[in-house]
């Protein structure tokens, strides 16, 4: 087992699963600029570590994340005041930097939502691949009730996860809703008793880690997320064709077929750090402006 030290997070890798735990329990894990930087660094670490096959994200204590830390009062979201910005300058939303980093992850990301998750505590979950919730979790897109707008690229992610109608209702009302409602509308995959949440998340992570080729998972994750914004299925057909051609001649494909025919567990040799094909920039993102 390996572990790294952050101030606002706990990070550990055990049996090919990385756990990122938001850790400001005295503040209900409220989000700060430092937490944003540390989350980005943590996902940099998971991508760089071939030992990591899946990532679980959760929180310490009663909350997953109670939203932005409002310690700056009315200036919390006044970027011109806080950052002495010049006229016409646009400050990059910190939550958006985190969401985009999760979006670019080469490892599957499982959210284990253990408690209250509002504002950025909810929008940062949207680019996670699967979300499981405690029965005690509460959710809220509370931005309109604070006089601001949704952030963290949620205007792109939210409707793709739950559809336009649910997205607009939740955002327009800003109300708090239950884990059961989140389940019924597709925001979370399943709801668990509090003491069964992490075991369920780790069971899913283990299914990935024990059975799937890491390079195939990395490519498939990026293909599916990126094609969510494609204008025509032909774009997916072009991408799929190149991907299956690349993987079809790989050592992993040979091992996957041999292990199936021989009725034994596969031992995939290819690694995300070295064996991604070069026909796409799997790690990059567009310029902000």
C-alpha cells in the first residue's frame, strides 16, 4: 500500500485502487483553491501510476463536500476583488479546472458520496464515471439561491448525465434533494447503507481492476466521454475504427483471447504510461481561450 500526503485530501493506493478522500471534516470538506490544486495533483498521480486501475473518491466525516468555503463572505465569488483582475480578464473557475481534470482521467473514477454534496461538492461528481450514494447523502445545485450560476463545466455535464428536464429543475429551484431522488433520476447508480457504501464502491473498482485491460479501459473512457459532444455518429465511427485497429494488434488483445480460450484469468501486459496509441492526444485539453 502506498500513500501520499496532502493537506486537504487523503490519498492512498491499495491493491490497484486509489482512494482520494476529501479531508476538511471540521469544515464539512468545503472546497478551497488549495483543494482544487490538490485534486488536480491527485489525478495526475493516478494517471502516472500503472499500479492504479481505478479511483474511488469519497469524503471524511458527515459530508462529501458542502460546497465552496464561504469564509471570504460576500467576496467569495467576486473574482475581480479577490484576484485584482484587469478589465476584460476572465478568471478560470477552480471547480471547472477540477472537473476537466477528472474528465481527462485515464483511469475510471467512482464517486462514493458519503454525505452532503452541494454546489461544487455536486458538480465535481458529474465527470466521475459512476456515483454511489449513502442513504444519508443529500444533494443540491444551490447556485441560484446564492445569486450565482452553476460552474465546474456542469452546464456541459449535467444534462448529459440526467437529461435537460431534471437538470433545469434542480438548477432553477436550487433545492436540496435526497439520495433516493438522485437514484430515480439517474444521478447515482445505487444507494447504500452508510457502512456498506465504501465496500460497494471497492467491489466495483475490483471488478475493473481484476478483469479489464488498463489501456482498453483508458481509451474507452476517453472515447465515450469525448463522443458525448460529437455532432454525428460518423465521428465515433472514425474514432472506433482507429481504436479497434490499434488494440486488435496489441499484446493485450492476444492475451485477452488466449486467456478466454484457456479459461484462465488474463494478465494484460500493456501499460497506460507507455502503450496508448498516438492517433489522439489522450491526455490533452483545449486552450481556455
